[in-house]
C-alpha cells in the first residue's frame, strides 16, 4: 500500500532524514518509534507532501506521490491526524467533520457523521461546540474523526496520545483497535510501546533520521536493549 524507499529530507540546509525506508501493507497497523527529534514527524511530513523529498521516493497504491502537492497526496487516500491536533478552533465540531468529508476512493461503506459519533460517543453531544473550546482529548477525537471523514485508505497519526489523560489515551487505543478490526490500514507515531505492541503488526525504530530496527510485536517485546537504547524504555524484571 505505502512504500517509502531511501527517503531523504530536511529543513533549509539541515538534513534530517538519511535514507528512511518503510512500508505499510493493506489492513496493517505499523508504528514509527523513536525519541524526540529523531525524524519521525519529518518522515510523516515528507510522506504527506508537506515537506519536499530531497531524494528517494514515496509510493502509495503503486503510484509515486513524493512530487505531488500535499492536497493531491491527501486526495490519493492518505488521511493525517497531525501532531498537536490542529482542529479548526473557530468551527463547531460538526463543521470540522464535514469540512473535509469526501469519498474519492469510492469506499463501499463510507464514513459519516453518525459513524464518527458511534466511534466517539462523547462528541455526539457537542456537535455545536466550537472546537477551540474542547479539551485536548476531545480535540484529538475530533482530529481523528475529521481524518476518517476523508475516507482514507491509510490513516496516519502523529503522536496519537501525546499529552492526554490516561482515560483518554485508553479511548484512543480502543478506537485504533476498532479501526484495525475493520481493516483500516494505519501508520502511527506514539511513545506508549506497551499499547503499540498490543495493537500494531510491525514496528520501525528511527534514530537520527535512519531506521535502525524493524520487527513485529513479538520481536519488539523481546528486544529490551532496543527499547532501552532507542526509546528510553526501562527493561522490566
């Protein structure tokens, strides 16, 4: 579905990515892990066309998209939940959701307001509330719902639960489990290794703009040294 090969990118004259390669297959949940400042968000921005690729390529559904403007990448079927949520604060919950609604991929059972509210019941009673007045957790739910309303073939979440309360984080993980069960392909960045190992199929660890480890969830759980060295997760037992 998504194939990133030898991707290089950066800002100004500062190179951040040095040959990043990864893939997400149909119906897979894949993670991109690493400490802060290692190139995770830069990778996502380059995939989405928000940052030009210096070298390498990004292919989606067999089509090269790394030279396309960001709106064309989104129209191709990639839905982004950006870091910091970035909801439209001066629009209501309902307006945020319908502002991006589309079914360009011709999904047989497209996302609707009703389906989003079924996924996030808490939003159903706040349809007329301005997004800027929502809590951080509510805004994250809204950002996910807004991305789903584009009916993406691949959903990308950058820092899925950063800064959220434990109960809200649990709600986001429940949402991702529901989407996975429905066959939604997902690429997710987050720091909660335990939750990600439970939900995701495969993982990529990035360090200073390079992929330094990849494997499935069983391998990640067993790779205590990898977690300690690259993710700062203390070994148990």
